[in-house]
C-alpha cells in the first residue's frame, strides 16, 4: 500500500473518472444551497487552467446524485498548492470498495453512512483501514440521518477523520474542510516519503560499501543516486547528461568514475569542472556542502588535507523538491566521507604494493635478472588467474603477491646466485633453499597479501608430477597461486636473457610450455596460457627489457 501511494504521488499522468459529472452542465437553480460569506474560509479557488501538477483525488461515495453534483460544483475550481481536484463518484459501498481497489492514492473520501444498508459507510471504513491497510486517505463521514450513527460513538469506534451532517456543509465549510484534509494528507504522505527515502539512503549506503575497489565504489555511488530518486517506473527525477565522482587536490581534478564528458575511458574527459560548479565550490568554507539548481547538483566534501571530494550530476532536475534535496544531502555526505576513507586506504595499499615491487625488484637486481621480470610475471599471473576463473579480486591479489616469488634468494650467496655456468650438485642444493627461505620470511605476516606471497614463494618450483621442490607436492596439492606463478616465472625466464643462457624465441617457449603440460605444469594453466597468446605477447610489447 505504502509503495503504491508513493509511486502514484509522484507520477504525472492521471485518468479521468468515467462517472465524473461535468460541472459546466449543472444549473445552480436545480438545487438549494446555504450561502455564507466567501471570505470566512481558507478556500483556494481560481479559474481552472491547464494544471501544472497531478490533481488530488477525491472520492465521493453517496447514494444521492444531488450530493455529487453539489460537491463537484462547489469544489470544481478549488486548488491546493496549485493542484486541482479530480473527483471519483461511487453510489454504494460496494462501488466505493471497487474505487479504492483501483486507486490507492485517494487523498480525501467524502463518505455517506446509510446507503445499501444502515451501516454500509461504516463497514467500508473498516475495509479501507483494516483490509487495505490504507491509513493515508482522509475519510469524512457525511450523513443526513445523524440518529443512525451518533457522532460520539462513530468517532470512538471507527478510524475516521471528521464527521459532518449534510446540512452543515455550506460552501465555505466544504472548502475549509477540503483544505484541512489535504493539508493533513500531504503531511502524512511527506512523512512517509521521508521514511521511505531514509530507508533507501541506508540501503544505498550499505550497498556502496560492498564495492571491492575505488572505481567500483564510485560507480556504485552514482548508480545508487539514480535509484534513490526513482519513485516508480516512470518517475525518475533526474534526466542525466553527465555524472562524475572524483576528487581535486591542488588544481588537479581526478575523475574516478563518470558518464558522458566525465567518462574516464571516453578519451574526451573534461579536465576541470564547469564554471558554475567552480564558482559554488570556491565559496565553500564548511566541511560539507550540497547545492543545486535546475541544471545540476553538486556535493562537495573537504578532506583533512583540504583535498575536495566531489559528486556532480548535470542535467534537468524535474520535480526536485526540498525533501529530495534533504535526502540527497544525507546520502552524498555519507558517500563522500566513505569516499575519502577509501581513497586514503587505497593510497596506503598502493604504498604497500609499491614496497612489494621495490623489494621484489631489489631481489631481481641482486640476481642480475632483467628489471622487468617481476612486472611481466605479475601481469602474466593476473592474466592466468582471471582466465581460469578465480575472479578479479583474487587475480589482483595474485598480481601483487607474485613479485615476491623469489624473495628467498636474499639468503643465497652471490657466488651461487650469479654463477655464469651450470651449478654443481652442492650449489644446486643451496639454490633450492630459496623457496623455503622465502616462505619462512613471509609466513610470519598476518596480512593477506603477504600470506599469499609466502605460498607462492614456497610452491612456485613444485611440479605437477610431484618431481619439484621443496616438498615434492603433486597436482592440486600445490596451491593454485603457486601453480599460476610457476608458469609465469618459467615462461618469462625462457623468454629473457640470463647470465647462463640467451633468450628463446616466443614460438620455442610456447612449444616447450605445451610439451611440459601435465609434467612440470598444471594442464589447465597451460591451456589458459596458449589460449591467451596474443595478450601474453602484448605484455612483452609493453614491458620490454
């Protein structure tokens, strides 16, 4: 019920009542009516023009045709907050029941008590409130037989909003009654909108925290903004031309995610905000600011180091009310605070990963291997992890952990590590200890990426057939990250020049890897490598020695 009321409350079209009586066909001489001073009430009337907003729905449920005519003539030009009335007529409680089943957003119901039975109107009240769970509609009982339904008893037993004898309803009192009912209805609906909107804010805020990385987080924020202001299938309030989420440090605007001119992947990215944005932002003194006009809204949050985090939407804001502004402000504030924290965490992670690369690079430099070896192993490992279906997050972790695969070489003497010729049996035994040494050094950490790196260091020389080292593991007993890095490490070693050998051709390396499938390497990894041959070669184009 609540969702239906909110959806219809925002939709722009309405359907004329089939049984509506045209007010211009009614002659005032056909009935008697009590006149009062028009200035006494709070009526809002005026010449009917093409309405700018959807009308308020008013149900007249009464078995007297003249009551329908009188009510429509008196209230025919009435408007509340610029919105006219739309009348729906029913001549029995049964017809009224059907009317409420068809229209869930009736604002006011003018209801007769005695119709097909002495309690028909009261029974309908029960149905509306208890069965339909409609507590929005303002129900006014109107009776010509007050003795049949005493006011005090009816008000105490039934959930109605007013009780009137038909003789009481003068022109001014009727318009004043309508004003009071619509004012209350509007307030109740707005409160429900606020409640529903806040629920959406909480739900949307929770969803954006599910995003695994900065880019997806920013995309999630923008998608939730669209969801937050969509009440019903045809009632999106924002006609979007461009959207962006980013931050500005100094004079540099970094766009994390965007659409239109702000799409980072479009090749036509706007490098600065429009002048209208900049003028508003440059006046910002407070920590958080939210402002909008007919063409855009911007939320801006100042970080601890005066960097500015920004959510901006350009387009037409149709029907954007103070309520929507409040909800948008709450949501954007939460999102931008989270945005700052994620960026700070992202910078910390980037620093950690950079240290991993530097440490891995230091090991490779000591062993006099090519400087791009760890970069290519890292890229190849991520490619293989994605290809076998580990998922982007796990593939990224393997990418950043794989540069430490040979960290144990720190413990290997230079004379052995950089010997130009073949190692003798004793030297080879010393060289093989680097796998266990690397594992021992890294396994002390409780950080996920370092734990992953420790297993890679230990397992990347194990063979699928169980003839590798250090533990002679076989098949799937070898960690999947170890099997992945083993393929990437050997492939790059064969493609590169070493102090003990020249570089092999790519065709020769692919042929060797295929030959060793099921022996040294996991067959699934080799299949993945072969199927991605073009992307593998593109890595070597990008990261040449």
